[in-house]
C-alpha cells in the first residue's frame, strides 16, 4: 500500500526540516521543492496527495503558485495548506480566493499541523474513492448498454423476420429459439441489476424455507438445456441418489445463483463441450454444489477479483462480462452464511463451487 505523499514547497530548507521532524512519526512520504517553479514543474514526479505551501517566497509567491495549481484540472483536487506568517484578513482572503483549502500559522505547531494534514488527507482519500466509484459506474453503464443492445437487436431482428409471411417455416423454430435465448439473457441481466440494488440497500430479505437441493438444481439445469443445445453442449446434472438433501435457503435467490453460474458456463464453454452441475454431501455434513465447464478457465490473478462488483476480466475475447452476476452470487451465498469460490478445472475450464454450511436447522437428510 502506497503511503500518502506530501509535497512541501518552501524556499527555506530549514522549514522543510521542521515539518519533516514534526511528521516523522506519521506514515507519510515527504517531498521538497525549493521554489514555486520547481514545485509546479515536478507535480507529476511527486504526485502529491497534499501540498504544504509557503506564502512568502521569491519569484512566484505561494498565492500565485496556489492559483496556478488549482487551474490545472489534473491537480485541482489536491488539497493545499498555506503555511503563512501573515495574519491580516485581506491576506488570508487572497489565499482563499486563490484556491487554498486550509491554513497553518507560523511558527508551526505540531498538534495543529498533524490535525490539519490528517483532515486534508482524509478528504482527499474520500474524493479519490468517490472518483473511482464514479468511473466504475460510468464504465458499468456503458457495458450494460452494450450487453442490453446485443440481445435486444437479436430479438427485434428475429421478430421482424417472423412477421414476414414468406419466411420459411422450417427456419421459424430455430429463429424462435434464438429470440427466446436472447430474451432470457435480457431477463438475467435486468434481474441481476435489480437484485444487486435491493441487496445493497438492505431492502431484500431472505425468505428461507426447506428446499430440496436436488430438485432446485434439476430445475435450473432444465431451464438452460435448450440454450446449451444451440451450441451442441451437453448440460448434465450429477445428483446423489441415496438421500434427499433439504436445506433452509431462499429458493428464489439460490435459483438465480445457479442460473448465473450455468449461464456463464454455457457462455464461456466451446461448442460440443460438456457442462456438469453436481451436488455432493461432504463428510463434514456440508453440501457442495459445483458447476464445471470446459472453457478457458479463470486466471489465478482474477479468481478473487471476479466476484467483485463491476470487475471486468479478460477471460474470452468477444464475450462481454460486466461483473454483476458473480458479485450477485457472492452476496446471496454469503447472506446465507455459505461460501463461493472458483477453481481451475484440469486440463481445461473452471469449477465454480458453493459450500452450504450445515447447521441444526439447515439440512434434513
């Protein structure tokens, strides 16, 4: 983790030594510029999170340096604390008008310096986090629009063809299946967006009932048989026959989790490949669900990040992935107190695994 960086601009090296000594027990990276010109010229080199700026300097004074820095779009969000011996209200007003964010009077007091530096760095950190989130949301909106447009285009184009009375009857079922598949893709994406919003806002509550896991898996697999068939994929379930495993879960939300995992497996697996959805009772009493595919797999460096919201990983070229479905899966699974992860499948592919933790109320075998 990078330490917060502070640039001290002051024509007197002794003043920098004082500030460095006062902040020596703090986890900051300090840089020194001996003039306003030097400070401005090396902003990109120092990349400061905060600037301590002396007002009275030869050449360009601190007020003008402040004004110039605040006029630069890439640096205007960096807080500037003016270090000044001036006390006249007009002088302080000039600093504010130039864009200064705070003041420290000379001689510098250690407690005041630490408090003001900490406050400004906290504000800068909050600003950086906000900008990161805004950028993520902006990117996410673009990707959602892209992901919505593609299946919607297929639906509209297919319906337009089916409206044509001269369209060959032997091709109608094929086109209807394409339209249905694309409409289902749209529904999955929209449901993910709505459910993520509800989960994050705390407006969704788990409606847990006793659910037969085998039946739940069979239902999810059945929903995607036709879609897998379009790629000549074999989608099968491997379920225990000796017992009926009932768990206390929200069936609707867990069904959505399975829908997401199976949909991803179909999307990333090649034609004529096999996809397996398995259920196993472990010796610990826990239940394990695995969705096993033969796709390109998930790189090790992405195996944790892939469950983060808006995370977009390069897994297969030409396949869009907005990073909502798996984040939704993680939120639902963890809301139940369960675990989800992804592993490499040998020799090729990925295994998405859910461990449903046993408890007194959870399982009934």
